[in-house]
C-alpha cells in the first residue's frame, strides 16, 4: 500500500542546498514569471501563464490534486536565500500500480547548478522509501535535451517512443516515455 500519512502532513524535503515545501498562493508571482519564460516553455507543450491569476488557479488545482491524494507538488526553494526557484511534481499517482509520473521546472537563472538533480534525487528517494512507490514515469518532448539529460543521469530508461500522439497548438508532436525502477535509481553521491 502507498503510505497515505503524507497526504495528512505535507512531506517537506530538505537537501544540502534546497528545501522542497508545499505551495502557497504567495508563490503565484514567481510561478507566473517562470511559466511565461520562453526558455522554460519551449518544450513543455503546455500553455504559458499570462497572468498571476492564472498561476493562482494552477496552484489551486495542484493543491486540490494533493487533497484528493492523487499528486504531490513541491515548490523548490533555495535554502540560503529562501527564493522560489522551481517546482517538482508527482502529478499522477497511480496507487494501484505503485507508480507516479513526474514533472519539473526550474527558473533559468538557476540552471546549470545541479539544483534540479538535487531536488529530483530527494523527491524520488522519498517516493521509493517513504511513499512506497515502485516506479516513476516521465514523458518528454524528444527535442527536450536538458530534460533527457537529467533523466538519463538519474537512471531512467527510455521505454517508448510515440509518434505524433500528442496534439498541441495545432501540431501533432512525438513523445518519449522514460521509466525508473528503484534498482536503477542513481542519485548523485553527496
Ligand atoms: C530540465 C531542467 C530542469 C534541467 O535543469 P538543469 O539545471 O540543467 O538540471 P540539473 O540540476 O541536472 O543540472 C545539471 C547541470 O548543472 C551542472 N552542475 C553544476 N554544478 C553542479 C552540481 N553541484 N551538481 C550537479 N550538477 C552540477 C551539471 O554539470 C549540468 O550541466 P550540463 O547540463 O552543462 O552538463 C531545465 O532545463 C528546465 O527547467 N527546463 C524547462 C522545463 C522543462 O522542460 N521541464 C521538463 C519537462 S519534461
């Protein structure tokens, strides 16, 4: 069984340089700024956030999904400054199969520092060890090199390539599906 206690008390995660905490509506401004940045949205294939109100809605939906025990959405913050730098999600928890799909986004000012790898290692370790998940899935646009790199570094293996299965913004896009079992998990050594 999945450990449901984490849906009663939010699982705050701490790493060397980061704290992953629950979202609040106060984060909307930073979310909007990140999710309207073309560098971030280039391969996300989802709508950019045009207003803070739209980001508030996004946060509310995420909090609701958590309250329904179907997902966990972390705001990633820098420990030293307290700055909001990105998000990490188990956004589709499939309890029956002990599996979740992940999603992640980082403000470009913080790319290239290993921050997302650090956040991902902590979230996946939590997922396997505490939440009792068995596997993770990630779905990427094949052109998303940065995303593929972090998945491969973490031990994810490509299990599928779907041709033109995703219709977005008037185009049919290909998808790559990556999966991780705990025995293939390669967190960075501290
Ligand atoms: C995907 C994304 C989160 C990756 O961010 P990132 O900063 O490149 O990821 P990492 O945390 O793994 O950092 C790795 C880089 O930091 C470097 N680095 C610097 N210091 C480091 C440290 N202490 N530890 C580890 N890596 C470090 C690595 O060498 C690596 O650089 P490289 O890419 O030139 O090889 C980011 O590109 C992003 O937000 N993209 C837009 C949103 C998106 O597409 N999300 C995924 C949708 S599926």
